[in-house]
């Protein structure tokens, strides 16, 4: 269990989720466009249906990702779970820090625009 690479595992889960959502969105778009061509749906109904199907697909992916993480954590010891949680907290802090740097860098431009 000590050889588990958290970053690689999360990256693979993320990419799988993105791929599934993208594929699902493409397929639903194709089906909706075909129904619009046949006159079984209006363009507006097609757009609404496609948005709803895409939203539901994202929910399924989110739930699947959470279940995968939960299953992986169940297989870990208490110490491994603590290390996992610490690593995730560290990653979140790094992401938060990166977003703050972007906001700070954008602030001078906003000040220039106000003048």
C-alpha cells in the first residue's frame, strides 16, 4: 500500500471522468441533433435536453469518483488514510495559493483600468 501514488491515481480518475463526460456530451449532442433533424424536437428543446443530460452525466462521474476514492481509502490503514488526507490537504493548499497569486497579479491591471 505504501507504493500508492496519490497524484497519479487522482490524475487518472480525473482524466477518466473528463473523458467520460466529454464522450457522453458528444453522444447526447449527436442524438439531440438527429431528433431535431427528424422534427421530433425543436432546437430549443434539444438544447435544454442536451444541457440536462450533460449535467446528469457530470453528477454520475462525480459520484463514481467519490465512490472510487472511498473504496481506495477503505483498503488503507489508519496511518495511510492520514497520509492520504495530508497529501490532499497539501494539494488543495497549493491550488489555493496558485489562485491567490493569479488574483494578486490581476489586481494592478484592474487599478490601471480604473484610472
